[in-house]
C-alpha cells in the first residue's frame, strides 16, 4: 500500500527508505516496530493523545473478540461480497483496534488500509494482522491518494463525507454501519434519566446516493464481565449518570438489544 500513501505535510508521494517513509521534500516518518506508521502531525492534533485511550481500546478488543457482535460481521460480509472484485482496496476509516477489518479479511480477499486517530487503537490493530497497512491519521486529512479506494468502511464512526468522496473511485462504495434506534436500549434506559431518539437526517445527499440499506438485530444475554467492557468501549461511559453506572455495575446479567443499520452508498459524480 505504500505507493498510495502521501505526506501529511505537503501531500507528496511517500516511498520507503529502510524503517522510514520519506517524501521528495525530505519529510520522514518512522515505521514502528509493530508495523504501523504515525502520519498524524502534531499540528493536526486537537489534544496530546486524540481518540480512544488504552482502556477503551482494550475493552473493545475484549468484548468484540468474544464474538458478541458476529451479527454485524455477517451483515457486512453479505453487503460486501457483491461489491468486491479482484484486487479491491478496502479502507477502514476509524478502524479502531481492527476487529471488523480483520474479521472481513479472514473471509474475503482484498487489499486493505485501516486508519484511526487513536495511536493506542492502531498499535493494538497492528499486533493482529501484518498484511494490512495501519496508519495513525485523521478522517479530515487521511494521507492517501485520491480516487484509489474501491470500498470505504465507516463503522460507528464520525464520517467526513467530502473526504470519503475524494478517497473513493467514482465506481466505489461507502459502507456505513451505525446504531439503530434500539441499539443497547436496555443499557441506555438504565444509565440515563430519559431516552431521546435523535432524528435521522440525510447528511450526505450532496456527495452520495443510496444503493441499499440492511438491518441487523439480535439480543444478547451478557454477564457483568461482558457488560463492563461494553460500557467502557462506548461513548455512553462519559455521558451516563453516576447513579446509572452504579446500577449497571450492580446488575449480574442483562439481555441487551443489538440493532444496527448497514448502508451502502455511492459517490455522486
């Protein structure tokens, strides 16, 4: 994937020189011993360590690798199979610790780049699959050549649709997985004083058109040992009331709803 990478400072192509990537202007970036590359310059950061911290990353790794969200993987596989062709490039924007991209790579044949703004997440991802190019970078300024991507994944992330449109080939697809109305509703009812359903808005009509939407629903009965990492890996941890978190921590087990939508979109030419 190195020929597709660009310098985050001047957008010139990067080439490998030993354990570094260099651009024609002399900017260099170390290839970490784990195999990932940090292409997030300090001037592009809004904090010292942006993105998920180590505790969130490890909680997500623990929860997902127990197979609780297999229904989401299965939905992704069914959506992607008709879209793939020989030598397809998939980019996972906001890849986290790499669970979904790794799960797909075990079943499908494609080239892959995963990137995330969290160094801790990318470090964890790089431990588990050396065949994927892992990058630390942001959604707004990914250092990847334009119009090279066949399928771009956005998994529970913060999509930047104009950037995604630039990365994708005109014939490419954006596959976006987001929570449905009832996703983890039982936990949300426990940790919040009240639940407000957000109005779904079309945020991408200027850049993308709908191709299809799939839904995935199931229910899981989770022990306390699974509930705590589930809460820790979500934004709900920081939004929940103290009383709500205490109530969840005192619950031996809970049946929770998994409810997600998987949208396939295509760039508007």
